[in-house]
C-alpha cells in the first residue's frame, strides 16, 4: 500500500469513528435502548466533594446517547446472532429463526436449582393464599407459564443440555402433594404445541396460546365461561421483544393470530378518566408496561361471574380481554406481594407467574392476615440463639418476622408457626415461611425466614411472649410483642 492509499485509509477510518461524535449535537437524547433508563449526566463535584466515580458515570452517560448506537447494535447482533449463532444482547439464537431469552437457560439446564426449603416455602405460601381465598367463598388456581424453551426445546442450540427435572417440576410435585389447585400449563401447551403457541421472536405465547390458556384457567376455577369462535387470520405484524433486543433500530416481524372476536363493553375504573377504552386495552396488551401495575375493570352489563383478582406478569397481557369479558369486575396486579386483605368475599383469584421467576415467590410474604391454628404441638426444642426476630407496629397491624436456621431438618415441610402466650392465654398463628429480604436487607440471601401479620380485629391486649415452632420443635421466648390496652393495633 503506497503512502497516498495509507492516508486515504487512515482518514476514512478516523472519519467513520468520529461520525457518531460529530452527530451528537444534532441527535435526540431521549431514545431508550434495551428497555433501560438512560444514565444521568454526572457532575464532577457531588456534595462539595470530587466525584471519584465520574469517569465510569460519564462513560455510561455517553454510551447511552451515542448517535447511531441502535444501528450499530443491530448490525453487530445480526452478525453474531443470525450468522454466527452466538448469544447476543441476552438472546440465544436457535434453529429455524427461533429466539430464546438467555436468562432462562439456567431453568432449561437446571444449573440453579431451588433448595428443598425454597420449594417448600413457595408451595406453602401458595397453599396459604388458596386457603384465604376459599375461606371467603372464592375459587383459586395457581398457573405457572412455562419458559418458551420448556415447550419448544427442539429449537434450542444443541450446546444447551435440557435437564430432566427442573424447578417447575419440583414445585408442581410439591403443590400436588399438599393439594393446591394448579393448572399444569406445561402439559397443556406441550400437548398442543403443534398449533404454534409461542412467538418465534418473542419470549411470550401468542394469542392462540392465550385463548387455549384462558379456557383451561376458567375450567380450573370451575366457572362457567364464554366459548370464543376460533376464526382467525395469521398476520406477520408482530414485533417480538427478543427481536427488539437484538435489533433496536428495526428487525424482523413475527406472525400473530388475529381473532375475529367481539367482546362486551366495559370501562376502566383504574386508571381513572380513560376515554378510549379500546386504545387503553391495546396499550396494556403491548410490551410498553405503561401504568399497568394495577388495572381494575367493570363491565357495563353484569357477567355470569362476579369478581376476579389476578396476580399476573407479562404473560397475562394476552389474557386481559378474556378475563375482563367473563367477570363483572376484574382486578389485575403486577406484584411480588399480593394484597389478600383487599380480596373481598366471593372473589376468584388467579395467581399467574412465569417459570423463570419462581424463586420470586420466596422473596416477600403476601399481605395477608395470618390464620390462627389449633392443636399445634412441639416435642423438641430449637436453639433460640440462632433465630433473629423483629416486630413492626404499623397501621395495618403488627408484623412479626425474622431469620431462622436454614437447614432442611428444621424447614423440612415448610410449615412455621408463631405462638403468643400471656398468663396462660395462648394464640398460635401460621406464618409464611419466607425471609423478608427487603425488610432485613438480605437481597439475594438463601437463608430461611418467617413472616406474619396479625389481624387488628383480634384486639389483643398487653404484652405477649413470642415463640417459634417449626417441624415439631419450639424456640421459646424469641422476642416480646406488646398491644396497647383498648386498641386494636390499627
């Protein structure tokens, strides 16, 4: 290469590298890439001191606002994913154009199995929720939505070895053992997989899968429900979330089932002030996740079923129109902490969660008053020095929670009880076998714990000694709880 050619080559190379920087003053800074918030512009001085993290913060700020970033990401991922077949942007490229969420590979390969204590904690938690709902005259069903790889494993790359037993299998088995009403969605979808129930380029099921799931959920609840005509057109107009991760500046469309279905009229009571009901529903069914933490609807005409309380995640979006159409009033919440105190008598409850988030069931105890138990005996002792107990007095009631020994001999069945005693008076309540990670600052911990909230209407008075019972063993006087005379803790 002669000198002139080297100069031209160098100039061209520098020009390409500097183009994004030169364009920066003319480009919008509001674009969000990969569903994340843009980093804020850092300051050199923070609270009167030199910001020692300025360089890292500036790099994050600059990278988020680099012009042509989405185009460069798209080009790089096209080469890595479609041509080289290697994971990129949290996406696994499978065969025949199928994409899978990389975060589900631990479930697929079972490289991070839940412990016996964790499985029991999740199962007992769901059973206590079911008991509460049924005690109020409602019906309950627990629904785990399988990861896409669990149904269409044949399209996963051969380098990922499919496990014979997974966390979903372990939890399903335990729930069956203790008699919880659950819908085996994995079996249902596997048996009908030839219908094409998941998107190729999205983490979720399509509208055909949702229609199948709706019918099964209502059957599991034992409720009469509408049968919708299966007339549809198959249109290539769906932009999958995995495709967006790979190609933020524009990628490939996926097929979607478009059903010719007419639903009854309804209105949103939450959010309030909605004037275009259909547009709002379409927004909630999209992946924008805009203001959809709590949705409440009411039909204009009374439905055959009364009230629904549904805990859901992103898989529940496609179920919204069907569930709304079959209940006079429907409440949908996206939360790790269901509020059972707001579930009124006769309300049905659906608890839907995706397979990859099963461990979230052990992170926070539901907001529910603890059931009182009779005949709970303890024949052995626990070392109370190994138990950390806390008491919070709040307007909603008194919360007793803490940390307990994490070995499986203590938490073998997942049942934990808290006993209050005072001058021969005794009350025993069943607690959730959950470590309150947020309250205790234990995010990521695998320790065992317990948590309960006492109903203010019990109107307990005076000071009680608190004991803990687990697996027939008693830890006496782990803390004290005091209720003011004449008050009901509220």
